[in-house]
C-alpha cells in the first residue's frame, strides 16, 4: 500500500466512528481501525502492539514477505495491548513505545524479554485552528496547562505571549488524548512529567493516566481523526500520522531554549547523546525526551519490538531473529521516507549482538 494511504484509510474509519469505543456492529474500534494487515490466517509470525510505528511496520512486513516469503501478521492495538499479549504468550512478538517496567517484565510468562529499538519517532502536538496559518509555538508548561484544563481558550495570554503577531481566536480548546493503553501517551506524559512539576505529581506518566480533561480516542489514527474533524482541537500523535494527514504541528521549546519543529533531523539530534551510551548496555529501555543539544525536538522516542530471549518454538524464533536482522539492516533505509529516523549505525551493530541472544 502506498505510504500516504494507510494512515488516511485508518483515519476514514475512525472519523466515521467518532470517539466511540465501539463500531456499529459492536466490535472494538481499535481492531476496526487497524489497517489491513490483521488477518492471522497463513501468518508465519504474529505480533501486536504500538500504533506509533504501524506505518513503518506495515511497509516492512510487506517488503520482507516479498523478499523472504515469511508472512508477518501485526495487529495495531496500542502498546499496552502488545505488552499484554506478549506477556500472555498469545503473539510471537510485541511492539511498544513504552519500555516494559520491571513489574511487567517479572509477570511475562515466557521468561526474560529483550527490547530491540527499531526506529526513532516524534510525538507531535497537532491542532485544528481554521484561519491560523503560522505554526504555533508551545512550551512544556503551556502544553501541561492545556492538558490539565488550566488553559481553556486559544487566545489565553500564556499562548499569545509565545506567538507574537499571530491572531488567536477566542474559542475553546478541546483536548484529545488516547483512550487506550498507549506508548505514545507514555512518551508524551514522560515529557510532561519532566518539564512540569505539577504534572509529575498528578497525573504523572504512564501508558494510561487519569486525564484531567478531554476526549479519548483509540490509537494514533483515532486522535488524528478526532483533531482533524474538530475545530479548536489539540492532541498528540506520532509524526508519520501528522505528516501524512497534513495536520498543523506546533514547534516545542527544547532544553536549549529553542523552538524546534518535529522532523527527521530534530529526532535524530535527540538520539545522538543516548546512542553514544547505549552500546555498553544490553537493556535499551532508555528515554530520550527533553534531551539536551542544539536542534533537538524534545518529545522524541525510540520504539521497540519486544520478544522473549528464550523462544518456545525454534523455527519461529529463527524467523523472528532473521526478520530483526533485516529490519536493523536493509529495513533502516525505508524509515526516512515514512517520517521515522533511522537508528545510528553504531547502535545497530550493538543491537545485532542483542538479537543474537534470542535463542
């Protein structure tokens, strides 16, 4: 499927459903919104999890099937769902934008879990303000104030002060957040907890939090759909969903005091410091939000494939590790065109050693 179509296809489904968690036939909207690669029949490997990397993974699985003949079924159900299904051993691998906690690792029925970073992405602040053509500038404190319900109008002085010369409407702000267990939410709230002491106290960070205000939507595609169809809305989605749906994105003030737009270059800059330290570890559960450095977009993250280090089925284990080696090699060349940043070369070398530990 052409890279610009799968996000729009998912968006069309979610727009038709609105913010309901059920479709007309009673099915869960997360499953209904997941694009076509969800049929398990004939699959050699099954996986489930994050919507954040779905645009990339969909392209990868199609390309890898053409190259190797190995069919990979992936259900885009959110990071929380991917962790649960891996933990219950109902899939061969999971995918998450939030690393598993020590408690989640301890509960995994199949033993130790390896985290394999596959790409770098950005959580973007998308908004729908008809008539406002200049990209907005936001700070972490202002974003926290909006999502805490303390800033309720678009022309609030705190927003206006950051956007001199921009005519902001005196309309209500409608907050849209994830309703499902989400790694994108984890990255977003991890960032807010780091820049806002009030947010760190409550609601804090996690794949699921008690949102003070707003409307919930399932998946990155659900949030994108709700924001796109609702004037005055603001939400957070992965860069690929924002770009492919041509949504307005805010520049966010980073740790160096710069207002930086989300892009491949600014996400790569966020990973530079972390990548230099990672080869010495085998864990890779590392946050890179609000990283220091020039040109860094502050709401950036790795996304991970998670798998048991001891594979119950040797044949499936080989197929999985063969795919991971391909993803860390040839697959990296496909990332930039889909609005993801490839992993640094030095990091890929170390990760291949980690893949070799999966037996």
